[in-house]
């Protein structure tokens, strides 16, 4: 079945460091891909998405490119801030009918130190 | 506008008791999803509603779990005879042909 694998955390970085969180997926067809973020004490928020191969999603300085050839959707940010400390989840939405249930990775905790 | 709301935010119950969790989706969102997040694990899909019908209940872990939805509005997830392994954060999300928007979750603790 469909699945998402993302790198394990926790990831600890200094402010202004470069961030990569790896995400790979297994799916039939052409799923949509998402990154969600959960800040401490808050609910899940959509960070960015991509719906087809070679699309780049971007938001708040974060980017991820849908790579069908490597079945990947790695999250990157050039210069992290303390306020980026959160748990990041990669997810896919199978391209099948109206049911858009999301298949989730386990989440990667990021801590950014000043 | 108002986002997805869930109640209660926290629920502590004794093993064997029944619990009801409530979700109020964003107005106009026809699709509603329930997920469960157990400690240290990813989110697990439980059930999907389109309007008030549930075309996909494949994620419900056992017949102790049930859910219903009134029209395109409130949904309740009921867990009967709770067990300790039911302890988790239960998340609700809603959407209308776009990405899912999540509520803050209900943290359920079964003692």
C-alpha cells in the first residue's frame, strides 16, 4: 500500500543553518504531496503542497520539490529561525476518487537554537 | 473565519467507559476526516465522511469505534468500552476540494 518515510529526528540546528528534512514515498499513480507543521501547543497546519511532478511548493521560506523519479519530496530552508522549531510531517494524498485521506510520515522534530 | 474546532480538548476516562469526541468543521466543507495520533507514531486515518455518509471506514480499529455526522456539519466519534491502547490525540480535519484543515485535537487518556 501507499506509504511515506521521513527522516527521524530530533534535528537540532543553530539559527541561520540550512535545513533539509528528507521524505520519500511509495504510491500508485500520481499522488499529491504535502508538508504539515505542528508548532508547540498548536494544531497541524498546512505548510506547503505540490500536486504533480516537478512542482515546487513554497511557503515561509520553506521549499519542497515533487520528484517522481526519486519518489521524494524533501523539505528545505536556507536559513532557519528559532521560531521554526516544530514537528514537521510529510504526507501524501492518493490520487484515487473523492477520498482524500492522507497517508503520513512519523514526523520530524526540529529544534533551532539561538 | 472560524477554523475546525474539537471538544473536549482533553478527556481522561477509566477503562471500560464510553467516550464521545466532537468535531465542528469549517462551514461549507463537505469532507470530514478523523485521524488518531498515538505517542511517538504518525497519524492514522480512521474514517472519512462526504456529507453525512461515510464511504471509507477502513481505519476504524475495532467495532468499539463508531462515528456519525449530521449533514455537512458536526461529527462525533464514539469509543465504547475504552481500553488503555485507545489513549491518543484524536484529530479532525475538514476540506472542500482542497487541502485538509485540522482542528486542535482531543487528547484522550484512558486510565
